[in-house]
C-alpha cells in the first residue's frame, strides 16, 4: 500500500478545492436570483431565495427524519433468515404477541 | 410495402427460440440484431390497428400502434438493446432466453389493443422475468422470486376479473379510457397499481430487484413498471386519485433510500420515486402532464438503467454492493465512475441532462393546475432524489472512505452499454426536441427558460450543500450493515409468526381436548369393568374365556355320552 499511486482525492487540498467550488456556485446562484428576471407562477416563488432555502431545509429534514426512522426500523443484516437476539427483542417490543419461543410444543 | 406488419413481440419470441440452438458469437450477433431490426421495422409502421380478429364475439386487436404506445415501443427497444449489450459476456442460456422473452412480453403489452391480450402479456411479464431473479441461484433469490411471482400473478388475476366485469358491462374488450366509475375500473386500477408499485403494494420491487442477477436487474428496472405506467396513461388519464398516490410515491421511498445500505435497493426505492412523478402526471391529465409522464418514463428507462448498470458493474467486479463495504473505487474504476455520475445527474434532473427536460413538465403542470401542496411535495422529492440517488450512490460507491478494494473497470461490453445510455441521457438533455417530437401531444413546451434552469440549479446546489454540511457536522447517517423493515415485514415476518402462533394455539387446544376425552373414556371403561366385576363372580372374575369354552365342551361331551348310554 505504501508505494501506491496518489489519487485525486487522496490530497485533502483537492477535496477543499471541490467544496470551495460548490460554495462559490451556491453564492452565485443566490446572487443570480436578483439579476435574472423570473416570471413566477406561484406566490411562494416570489419569496427571497425560496428554492435554495427549500432545497437545503428539505434535505436536512429528510436526513434527520430518516435517521430517526432507523431507531425503530433497523434490524440485523440477516434478519429474515437468521435473526439475532436483539432482533427478537426489538420485535417483541413492537408486538408482544410475536416471538415467544418455546410456547408451542412438538406434538407427542 | 414489402414487409409484413408483424407485432414486435414476435421477433423477440422467435429470437428467444433461436437462442436455444445457437452458441457463442452467432448467438451474440442474433441477440444484438433482433432489437435493431425490430426497431427499424417499428419505425416504418404507420399508426392504426394492424392485426385484428374475433374471439367469442369480442374484437381482439393484438397489434395497435398509436402515439402513446409507439413511444414505449421505442424505449423498450432501446432498453432491450442496452441490456443485451450489457449482458453479452454472460454464458447463461436461461438468463438470455428469459430476458428476450421478457422484453418481447413488454412490447406485446404496450401494443395490445384489447384487455385480453393485455392480460396475457401481463402474466407473461411475470413468468418470464422471474427467471432473471432465480438465475442468481441462491436461496435468497429463490425466495424473493417466489414472493415476486405470487404478487405479480395476483395482479394478473385481478386484471382478469376486472376485464370480465368490464366486458360484461360494456360489451367490448377494447383497451381505451376506462375511468373509475365502475367496479371494473377499480379492479383494473388495483391490478395496474400493483405492477406500478403503488404504496403498500410496492415491496415486491424493493424486495426482488436487489436479489436479481447483475444483468437481470437492468432488464427488470426497464419493463414491468413502465408497462404499468403506460397502462395507467391509457386507461386513467385525469383520475385525481392518481395525483395523491403519485405524490406519496415520490416522497416516502426517499426516506428509506437514505438509510438503506444495499445500493441496488437504494436505486429500487428511487425507481418508485421516479414512477411517482409519472403517476402524478397521469393523474393531472392535461396534455402537458401526460407528455411529462410519458417522456419521464422514456428517460427513466435509460437513466435508471444506467444507474443499475453502474452498480451492477460494481457488484460484478467487487462482489459487493453494500455502501458499508464500498468506497474509493474511483481510483481504479474511473470510467464507471464518470458514467455513474452522468446517470446520477440525469435522475437528479440537472439542466442539460435528460431528467430535467421531462420532470419539469410534470412540475409545471402541477403548478398550472393549482395543486400547490402536490407541487411542494414534488419539489421536496426532487431535492430528495438528488440527495439519495444523485449523491449517495456515487459517493458511497466510488468516493467516501477508501475501502481498499482495487477493482478494475468492467468488461468492455458493459462499458459500451453504459456509454450508450449515458450518451442518450446527455443527448436528450441537450436536444429535447427530438424526444418531444415523439410525444402524444404538441404543447410547444420549452424547458430551457431562465426561470426553470435557475430554480432547478438552486434547488440542487443547495441540496448538495446540505449534504456537505450534514457530513461535516457528522449528522449524516453512516452506512450500516442492516435490514430496514418495510411493509414486506408484514408478509415475511408478521403473518408467518401469527400463523405459527395460531397453529400452536390450535394444536394446544386440540391436545387438551383429546387428553380430556381420553380421560373420560378411561373413567367410563373402568366404571363398566368395575360393574361387570361385581356382577359376575364365579365365571368371569379370575378365569380366562378359554376356560369357559373348555367347560362348555365338557358339558356337551357329557351330554353326548349320556345320550349314548340310553
């Protein structure tokens, strides 16, 4: 590994550069809002920086809600074939009727 | 004209037959030739009904060409060609034959002019495509294929029942506008809805597409849902309920896509999201909206195919597809990375890429018709799709942390297929008029006005900014090896568990019943034997029945003896 070729993003400077390009683009786009005369079809569109704000906020909300969903939706990788102890406990928290192992007996 | 007006499914079905008897280069050549020849043939066919016959008093029209069906006809030929080139390296007759039959069935379904023909191809779609899932030859894919088949066949059966109702009410089987004012209309809508992955009925898609083979998923993503979109566009344009269903479809899958680890499953969720835009367009039902829905279906086949191909290439070369295992692949798979980014830009609807010129039509139609909330939902979904498909897919596969995997770019045929798809994405994005000229209506729509371009670019750039900000803050959910529960949990876990509980309860009750019965029987038996004991003291208590027989013989013998004496 030590002799390996250096790739584009192995250099943190390049990552920085890319991010700076993005920041500049975003700033430019907001400025363009004032320059370009837009013919709007909806009242909301007339708000200052509506699209940038909507895009930013909705993505943040999306990620936060999705992360919260993990707390009750996430199970182990092999859940359907080989559930672990935690999976079973999680399931019985959600639904007490399920997964009480050993209650049914093999008919003798 | 020198040629016969053959329905396009026939060359594909014949091709599948020929594949069985050919090998090697010849087989590859035939596979590539079929969609090309068939597409050229299709382009020469004028509009109208080209095949018609009577069956049990009903007019059947298995080959009808009009503006709507030919659009899907073309894109299915493109998808078939791209998929075939992508899978040229395969040496698997089962997959190649079933892919051919599957593409043929999809073409048969979009050119079906009556409901009975539609039903036949509807079921064929299910039966031919399931082999693309089973071809992975693992227990998981076998189970997933079974679930897929059950749901798809169920959709077909509902379609058949709806068709029977429809034929009874209307005395015709013609497949045109159906509407929602009869039971038949609702049944057929449910059948289409299952194949279209409406919410609640969507899990067959996210469950099975990631379990199919590398090349199989590319075919799967192109046909089944788009046939359903076509059927909805023909039978239910302007049905308002579709607007709300479609808006739900655009929004809920993106939450699952953000936390999903299997990158092909992320794409499956985003497929539902894209189909949602089409369904909204059909629901709005104006000329602009229908155009938007149809052209978005056209573009989606290509860019979603491209994304599935690039993730397929990753799976093919590394053997892994989970975001948690991948990363840093841009170093050794630069071509795949660039092609994947083109697909990602198209699905995110960046200006100059194909998604932009079609999705914006649906959005404009929503706002024109005054569906404000729907428009906001679509806007949210547009930002979200960029987030999970546009950034997450390329980022976690090719960049992010270095996984140490040094896989090469895939075989040339795979790269060629991806390059064709990428070229189409860019070409349609730059020159949308070519696509617009094929559309069912002429609306004179121009996607490239300053307002649209600026708004979309702002939305996307700030979504990207949100991604960067969340990542720097450490708020972005890391890729974890996990299964996320979705509604398939109900039929994969809850119902089997409930049944298990029910049967164990039944068995317990059954056993208790038998035990008590046996106990009763024992009590009665001992009661009777006790009674008998008290009655028969001399002969029966301690003597076996043999002694009784002996004594009878003795008595009879004595009797005989006495009779001789006299």
